[in-house]
């Protein structure tokens, strides 16, 4: 199967507490979503000490971006897992990843994040063969890319 595109959209949503949540969604993943080969959704959550607007400090933000870059780099060469969404704000960064196998995902994420210090991640997995979380996020936040 071809690699997913690296086309993303970003949308400023609002949390229940009124803080901004920056939603970054991945576009052009329908071939993976509709294949039926990615039935598991994994959410990596990093709860951080937030500033007054619910955002991470510069140190945490840089480390989160490094983690994002490493996840994207690793999943670009191993399509057993696909990063589909990133949510940042209200004291938490979530990475949402769909995968073929939870066992394989564990190996992928360990390999991806190996260069970094141990991160305070909470990992949750659920069956989501219809990609309901992705579809809800897309419906609520999608911004079409510019046709420049």
C-alpha cells in the first residue's frame, strides 16, 4: 500500500473549559481508512503543566515537536501505523494513530521515540475499524488546502 500523504490541516477548536485546542488533522488517508486493515486506534497522551492559555511551555513544545517528527519519519517507512491527528491545548498533547496491530505498533513507537528521553506518555488503545474518531475530527475541523 502506498504511503500516506503528509498533507495536514490545522484548526483552532475550543475545549470544554474554553481554552483553545489546536487540532492538526492528516488529509488524504481514505485509502488506508477504507482498506479495513487498520482497525485499532491508539492515542498517546502527554499531560503537561499548561500556561494561562492551556499551551505547553517552550521546552515541552520543542520536545513534542521532536516526538511528532520522529513518529512521522518512522511511520513514513512503516505503514503499519498512520498518524492521523494531533491535539494540543488545555494541558494535553494527544497523538492519534491508527494501526494494523497493537503488537507491531508497540515496536514502531518504541523505535520512533528511542532517541528521546523517556516521555510522560499515557497510551490508550481501542478498536475503531470504521475510523469514527478520525471522521468526527475531520467533520468538525477540516480546512481544505489552498489551491495556489
